[in-house]
C-alpha cells in the first residue's frame, strides 16, 4: 500500500493504463500508481486522479481489455466535463446538436452533427421551450441532464471529438441585439399566449402589446415575468401609432376567432376591415418592419395587406409574411406520431395556402426520408388540412386553435429575429408574394435574412409524387379565388373612398 500525498492510500493492485491486464504482477510496470503523486508518469489520460484511482482500487488485473477501454472512455468524459465546468464561472460547455427554434432546414441532411462549443453570456441563447433542439447544456455549477444523457455524451465525444466539426460559439450563435416586437390583438386568445412566448425570447428587448380593450391587465400580468424584455401596453386607436414606433417586427393576430361551422371565408368580412386599419397604421409608423399576418383567412388577408402597403408607397414583398407555420408544426407532429419518429428530427414542408385543400403537405419531401402507403398519404393530408376544424369541434364553440397557433407564430417570430440578428441559416414556410407558380401569392419554404425573404426554395416543387402533383393543381383555383377576393376588397374600398 502506497500513500498519495494528495489523496491518501492507494492499493498496490490498482489498474493503471500502462499495466498489462492478465499479467502476474501486482503493480504497474512504471510504478506510477505507487508513486507519491497524483498521476502515473506514462498515464496517457489528461488527469490521473481521484475518480480513476478510487474506481481502480476495487478491480484487479483480471479485467479484460474491453472493460478497461470502456473505463477509460468513461473517465475521459467525466474529467473533461468537470474540468470545463470548473474552468470559469462565466463559461458554458454546451454539448449537443446544432438546432434551432426554427425548422432550420438546410437543403442537405436535416440533422447536424453534434458539436462542443464554449459560449459566454453575451451570446444569444434561444429558449429551448420553442426550439427544435436536442442539445444538452452544462452551466457553471448545475446541469439538467435527463434520461438518455449518457448516450448524448457518448455521441458528442465520438470519434475523438471529430475536431473538424468543432466550431467556436461566435460561429454557432449570432451576437444578440435588442429588437422591438409589437403584437396587435394582444388581449385575444392567440395574442396572450403569443405574448408570453415572445417575452421569453432573449432577442426581444421591448414588447409592445396593443388591443382595443383589456390590454392593460395583460401587460401588468406579463410584466411580472422575470425575463429581460420590457412590456408596454397600448389601448385603442389613439395609442395604435405609438405602439408601432420603432418596432422591428409586427405580429397581427387581431380579429374574431373561428366558430363551429365557420369556414375561413366566413371570417373575411369581419377580419378584413380590422386588419386593413392595422396595416395602414403599420405603413405610417413602422414602414420597415417585418409584418406577420396571423388573422384568418390568411389567403385573402395577406393580399389585402399588400394592396394597402402599395397604396402607402411602402410595400416591400420581402417583409410581408402570412404565417403558415402551424401547418408545418401539425404536419411534423402527425407524421412523427404515425411513424413513431423522434419529433425533433421530422420536417415536412407544407406549400400552397393556409385553408382547407390549399394546404398541401409534401410528404414525399419529409426529412428524414419516410415511406408512406397511399392510404397513409391520404389520411395524413386530410388530417393536416382539417386540423383546425378538429380543434374547433373539440372546443365545442369555446374557441379555435389558439395555443398551437401562438406556439407556431412565436416560432416564426423567433426565426425572423434570428435572421435580423445575422443568422444565415434560417428557413421557414410562409405565404408570400411568389413567382414559384402562376399565382401571385404562394406558401413555400423560404430563406430569411436581415432584409426579409432572401430566397425561395423552389426545389421542393420538383419531383412531386403523382398524388402531390394532382393536389397542387387542384388547390390553385381555390387559392386564386381567395387572393382575388382580398385584392377586390381593397379596390372596392378605394373606389368608395374616391367617390365620396
């Protein structure tokens, strides 16, 4: 028995990395395990220390090489993590896959290889509640490792940390800036949960809540949440202009909710006038802001917004979005459930419009690649198209899809903020002015940048299945009619105003 000057007695039958398993000797060949020092001189491990020797004191040379190898790997992982956690209180070791609150859909392989990055608090961290993220983080003295963490760590460190894939945090995460977001219709069924989710974003410095009534209470309630962004409330038309001053993103969920038996077109006459007045105010007070239209029917409301912005001379088609993210969220969820897949890995592009048969999930383009029977394709497509009705009927007149819509809208807001902040890998599906088809507006996957839409992903309309090609042609007449309905609405309004 030898004494370690730092940690006390060390049994002579310790297993040392340089000790040959199965040999007849009782000590290591270099004598390092008996030396009065913490590390064996020929120990290839970065730190020969307490964890290793403590464990090795209970084993002997009869262990085979495979067991010894596994012990070494386990030790290396443990020491590396502990070392990084203790290195600096302000540093963070983040181990996991590079993922985002958005569907971050690069056109190559969907899942990115795990990376290890060091990031200080100055760098933006998206909140995992809305991110499609499988990352595991260790922050200073605490961690939230759950089930499967060992597998995550193993994957993160093999093989030999794959140094070619290591990236620094300033490559992985954009420099956070302060952005202002306004929600018009913040006291409604979608507006309230949406405000809560946006309040959680570290990219938001100021959140403006506007509605015609009851917004002060929502503002007071939300302001108690201990996230950094400031919350300000604005009530009524007289305060609408101030609610839009200096904002970077405007989200419009205002309007009446859908009720049982109602179609999206039934909402048109009510919501069209509401959104018209709001977009006019946006044009006057925040002409450079990204505009996110949630109010239904999106297929008609977005063209209305475009015509109003044209009248005001501030129309930028790259900054006007119909939020169709909910269709993608539903498609991902239903496909993952149907095929027993990990939801984080699933991405289904949805094109067309945002109502009924105009919603076309391209199941053949699902990532990861999945095989569907004809029956499954029809079943999933119908369910995705009618998911809104499913919720309305389940709520029995008490409301529509408010929570899932708020979640999807918050995801699109976060994607927009990340794009504004310089992230060059942000992709979402959205209903925009498009040349992808003969229709003036069309929903498809787009790349977002600092100035809005940077590119439209056209490749996803190539190589469609026969079913998808037929469905695409079938949706066009209905979508065209909805678009024309919105344009005609504004033209009639203009004519009525001119005649007065």
